[in-house]
C-alpha cells in the first residue's frame, strides 16, 4: 500500500480544484511536503513519487537527513531559526521561510558572505497576532523589509504566515487575504532586492483556502505523511 503516494495524489488534486475555483494556474502553486519527525524512508518514498520540495522545522533534523537523501531535493526551513544555527543550514536549504528580524537576516548575510553564496528568504508575518507565534507584526513588516533589502547576499522573495489552528478552514481566509494584501502593498513599493513572488501559506487543514487566496507555496505534513508522533 503506497499511502504516501496516494496522499500526494489527493493533495495535488485538491490544489488543482482550488486553482480552478479561483481562476489560478496550477503550476503557480508548489506543494512542499513537510517531513518533520518522519523517517528518511518516508521522504524517499515521496521523492520517488516525484516530490522534490520538502519542509523541515528544526535545523538538527534537517542536517541529519540532508546527507542521506538525494542531492536535488529542495529543502525549505519552515520553523523558527536561531541565529547561532544559521551557519549549519545556509549551504543546504533552498529557501528560509521564517525570517522575522533584521538580526536574523544579518546573521544569514554574514554566513552567506563567508561561504560566498546567496540565500532566498521569506519574511514570516504573524498576521493573526497570536502571542504564541513567531513572526513580524503586520505593521512593522514593511520597515523591516526595507532594512533587510540592503543586504547583498540575502534576497527577500515573499511572505509566509502560519495561520491559527482551527477546525474550520474558512476561519483563516481573512488571514490569507491580509497576507496577500500586504504582499501586493510591498510589491507596489518596488523596493530594490525585494520580490513578492512567493506567498507561503496553508497547511493540511487549510491549504485549499490558502490556494484560493493566492498561496504559491503550501506546506502540507499530516495530509501527506499521516499524524506525527512527538513521543518518539
Ligand atoms: C508542521 C508544519 C506544517 C505542516 O503542518 P500539517 O498541519 O501537518 O500540514 C506547516 N508549516 C509549518 C511552519 C509547520 O511547522
């Protein structure tokens, strides 16, 4: 039984239908398979089914999995990143979704300069203003982006948000709309070295709504790999 394979097929079909409903092009949406807590064998299975974008939220886990998996995997760091861990991942990840301070961006800049590489990042915005979540406040985002835009090895490619946990995905539509609105606003400012190409929003419970509202990157874990067991 190829459960992972079948789940990916279903998620992709749902994304396709959400695109149809909202008049979007399906190739504008990338499915990121969130593999945190899951074994390398699960990732290999998803990879063999044609997935190359994977999301991890912990640096240690990512650097453990990285050397034993195919080199053409695009790793996405989607979890909170501490400045002292930046050096372990800048040469391994395709995109960092969770930058929420000038301090963190400047550390990424420093490590990239050392290694003579460039790093694409997204700014994490706490759109719902939940106390428990990381991310920039909506109103401070533009100023922080302006500061980070001056770095030469770090390139802002869009915005990311983690919407509240909810039973009803419709509850989160307002937050996805707000993030899209902020993205359009920033786009209009035409800040040098800042592109608003990506909107990383939507998880297992709400990715279809997120796609309807303009997501270009959806981060789906449970919907592909099944429930996570944090006890192990
Ligand atoms: C775990 C995680 C996801 C995936 O969550 P699911 O509900 O399992 O799809 C998405 N984004 C972030 C930032 C996560 O930490």
